[in-house]
């Protein structure tokens, strides 16, 4: 597998609107040419996931497993954030992207990106809001307008949308009842919490289980943090999104291969990617209607993802 960086993607601002910038015609032409080649590699856009040189990178493990199942080379394309994955797919720079529920809903509702395979959520909480063990905050009720709450990314399901909905349900509105801070990633939220830049870090429920393991994604020992609130579950945990112009042979290969990749025997190698599936069975070529609940929740965060075409 070959990693590469996607140039000139630019960060995308999420507010009352989401702007997905266009990419160069020459790059699109290159993508079209590759798509017509039956031996063309599968290109996979991803944000960075962990930097421990002593641990197997889940993204590289995923690429290797897809290569084994499809017989195609997989190129890993590094992009800065979730919305850049959507941009890369929408502008035909890459074939697939691995996304959680909300950015998947964002992408599908443009009408220009497909959900190739989706894993429904289970009934477990998706997000958790953590404080340091010595914090004076005992519950969400203790949050004040001066409380700095760190979120991972403005397009993150577990690191933004679900926590904002949780806080809303507790009577806390962004910018009025607490001070939001976008850290740039789950691990950066933990760094902000550890260094006192944030009072609360809202993140995925998968991370606290990493306490005491020396994992750089969660730099805490057991007992150093505690929860002050958990969110509801999500209708869709994660999806593999696809470029709508994905060549038919690639689409068929991936639709068959992906459910075989995300199986229990690959759990250790896939790490957080496998845990994100929440133990549910995949749906191939899901109906876009499964993403409607995300549109409703996103409205709480002042993001309209219902019509971005």
C-alpha cells in the first residue's frame, strides 16, 4: 500500500452552512483516467489516526486487509479533517472514505456522495464528557458560561454533534451556557484537558477504556479522568462512503470485501476502526433515509445538512 497526501484541500468551515470547495480539473481528469483502468488502485481518504510508532496503525491494517480481499493496491490519502474527506470524495479525488454518522449524513445529503456500506448503531452511548478527577465539576449541571468545553472537530459525530445534543438536552446552549473550543482532534482535546486549556473534553466513549495502556490517543492513567455525562446512541455508527463516479468493478469489489474485512478476527489489527462498528451487521448500499435523524440533531448545532447540493 502507498500513503500519499492530497494537496490543496483547505479546511472547511461548518456553521449555518457548509462550503465544500472545488478541486482542480486536472486532478479530476487523473481520477477519471485511473477509474477506467481495471488495475487502478483503490484510493482511501483518511484523517490521521494515532502516531505511536510501536503500534500497528489501524489505517494501514485496513488498507492491507482490503488489498488482500480485493487483489487491488490501496493508496492511503491523508487529509486534514472529516470535511476534507467529503470534499475529496465529492470532487473525485479518492474512491472511498471511512466516516462516522454525521459527516456521512453531510456527504450523502449533498446528493453527490454515496454510502457504500453502513453499520447501524447499537443502543450504547456514543459520546462522553470527561473532566480531570480533581475537577470541581460533578455533573453537567455544574457547567457555567465560563466552562471551556473541548470538541474534536466540527464535523465529528462523537466529538461534536452528539455531545452538543447532550448538552442541549441538559439545558446548555453553545456560546451562551458554556464556551466551546475546537481542538482539532480527539487526542488534542485530551491534551487540552490535561494541560488545563479546557475544563471538559467531549469525545467518543471508546477512549476511556484506553486509560493506563500508554496509548498516545488517550494520555491518562486509570482514575485520572471521570465522566460527567453520556450521550444517546446513534442510528448509524459508521459508513464507508464512495465517490459516485466510482468504477463499477471497484464498487462491486468493495461491496463484497468490506463486510469481510470488519470481522472479529481482524478486531485487534483494526483497533478503533473496528470498535466504531459497535458490533452491528453491515448494510450494503443503504437507503439515504437512514441518515435523517442526523439532520434533526445537526439543527441543534446550527448546521443544516439537509440540502447541501
